[in-house]
């Protein structure tokens, strides 16, 4: 009976999309789903409205209320435009920047976004073609815009696209504007309310002139030009994995002074089909396979990649056996912050007013590095909008050194407010040259960090549960972990439980509860054990998955213990997986 009712509801919604308000291509697609014997696709496309969340939209492309298409993008833009006109009603002119990645339909969606804003009397700075996400953040600040939109689904599979909304500081939107925008988007009840007919006089196409200012600002982050000059022929393999990084990252490396940048030609071709990989995610070893093969061919010193919208960085280094190994996101953030702190200290720039930021699921070793160097460290929720919020709250009194998260994102600057692979790749190469000056490669540098601050090993596991039933299963899993938390994990007692949904920190020994100081609640659960392991559990806000972040710490007395620490850590991670049932 429940299924019959659901089918009745989605059929009614789908029939509305057969009206003349929708284009022929959309109507034909909906009619095909309605006529099909198997109604699974119809239900998936219409069982809910694609939710405009605090980060915008992300979903599979296609017809339907639960899909990315010109109508869901249009409703989001109309709602955002309505709110901008309300929030900035006293300004003589409201302006926005609009960018996009290489994905299929991204240019089409970006032009529709620009048309709708302009039709609402809002000036638009529209990039002439695809650009890295962080450049869109930069452009908002550069042009003094009140908002911005980037069409991208980041590193998701090719069937996805997305819509990221930004505020005037160049950061993705947080309270109170997030809920206000959501409210305005939800008020759009008919496609007739969307102003699709643009005013071309209000759309300004921008391009290389913004690239230059942005790249010059990134060059200004460089701390070791002399080391680069001595090691300018460092063999750097870089791949954009068919994405936007091809536009600016090689130029930024050259701008820094590196002269031996080795491409992976097949992956230099921008394509929303990502033809050489199953998933364009530099977190995944298969996505790096062609770059590693090129590295082996040329004897590269370092291998780097960016995801399709060039906000995340992937990095491969040589281990002690000469094998190429993929760094995890925690290690990338750790190396970059270690380099920035150490180099600033060498230059006499650590004055005691510096700060760094990490997300709650990122390695605690970063806090150890900051504490030892008199650098204040702030924890925040997952997502760079929260790192940007910490920067905004402290930039007038403290000096920002860098911030990052375990999901391969890092931001070294304040002139952009979203994670930035353009600056991160450039600084990673510089850190490699700096280490070379000290007679180290990255593997030796990593071992040195662990020796000073303790060995840590981090592993992330994502359990994917697509569709309506999957969402319900993920919800049930979180409920179970909250109501029946484990007493021990990998043989060590759970001493502290942090529930960010209630903002309660519970000491399991005596049941004492403290309040967590965070700006809002979040559906995240953390367990801390007696042996310093940390386990974080959170459903993804953008994908049909629940994520487990596991971090273990092993005592390391000397550099030679590195391999044995790795072995012990791997065993402990496997024990954690077993106890968590994943």
C-alpha cells in the first residue's frame, strides 16, 4: 500500500513536467519514464525534491525534481536572487561571479544561472570557460561581489553535477544566510516564477585578466624562492584528471620557478566524461595510475594531481624502497602546515599571533605540531566554509598560516576562501625543494615529522547506500551508534564520546557531560579511546554514503621504527573496522 501511494505521488509530480512550461527534451524524458514498465527510475527522479542544502545542490543529471537540470538549477538561482535583493536592498547594484567546471552541462547551467541573475537586475561576472573552484572564490572578493555560484560536482562520478553558492567573503554560505536562502528557494513553487530571459547588458565575460591577478597572488605565498632556484629541475609529474587544473596549475608551478613539469597528455584533455578513469578522485589510487606510470617512466621526484574542479590535491611520493605511494589527505595537510610553520620560523616570522585550522575529523598530529611551535590551532566542522568562518573571525587579530581537512583540501591564503589545489600544488612542490635543500626527500621529511610529533595513521571508509532505502539505512546506522555506543574499540576502552548533534561531550567513566563550543549542531559522532585512537562517523552531506574516519597513534622512538609502526597501525585499523562492523 505504501509503495502504491508513493507511485501515485511521483506520477502526479511527473505529469506536471509534461506541461508546455518545460522544454521538449525534458517532456520526452519524463514521458519515457512514465511509460516504462519498471517504475524504479521514475521514483528515483521524483520521490523528493533535490534539496538545496547549506552548500547548494548536488545530484545526478537528468529530468525530475530529484535531479540536476535547468529547472532545479533555475529554482535555486531564482531563490538566491530573491534573497540577495532582500539582503542587499540598499546597494545601488548587486553583483555576483559565476564559474563552472568541465562537467557535461556545466557551461549550459552556468549560462542559465547568469541569465537568471541578470534578469533579476543583478550584475554578473561570468568566466569565459571552465576555471578552478578557488578562482571563483577569489573572483568574488576581487570584484567586490555580494555572492557567487560555481557549477561543479567536485570529484563525484560523471553522472553528477552540482551548484555551490558563495557569500560576499568568498566562502560557501553559513548561518544565517544559508537557512534564509533555503527558505527563499523553497518558496519557488512553479517554473513560471523563474526569470530565464537574461539581460545580456548585465553579464560581463571575464577571463585571463583575472587569472593573472590570481596567479600573482598565489606566487606571493612563496617562502623559499632560493630553494626553488637550486632545484628548479625537480621532476614533477602533474595531472588534472581531465579537469580545470590544466588551466592554471602548470602555469602556477612555472610562475614559482619550476621548469621540469611533466604532463600526462591523455589526462590533459578537459572532459566531463573523464575517459581514462572510473572516478576522477585523486584520493583513489586508480585515478593516479597513469600519473604514477609516467613517474616511473621518467623517474619523477613527486607526482601531483587535482580533482575536476581543482580544489583538492592528490600527491604521490617515493618510499624508502623507491616505490611510489599515495599520501592520504591528513599527510598532505600535515606536510604543508609543517613546512609553512617551519619555514616561517626559519625566517623569524613566528611571533606568537599565528593560527591554523583543521576539521574535527582531521589528524590530531596537526595539533601537536601547532602546539609545539606556539601556533594556535582551531577545530571546526568538516567543510571549508567552516575553515573560512574561523579565518573571518580571527583575521583582524591573528595571522593565518593555513588550514585543511583530511579530504585532500588545503588553503594557504586569505584572498580565496575555499580549498585551493592551485596554491597547494605550488607549495607542495616548494616544500619538496626546501626538503631537498636539507638533504631530505618527502619520505624522510614524513619520518622526521612522526619522530618529532608521534606516529599517526588514518584511514577513511565510506559505506555507500544509494536511493531512498539507502538514506533510511544510513539514518538507522547513526541511530544505532548513538543509542548503543561501543564500550571498547580495538581492545581499548572508549573514554570520551562527542556527539555534535547534541553538542555533548560525555566521559564514559563517570557519565559526566560537558557542552561542546561549536556554532551549530552537526550529525557527527566521535569516539576517543584510552590508547589515543579517534573514530569519527558522519553521513555525507553531498553523497549517498556514511563515512568512518579512523585514526590511531603508535609510539615511535626512532626513525628506523617507521615500518614497524605502520604494520602495527594497519593491524589496529583492521581491528577497528571489525568492531565497527564495516
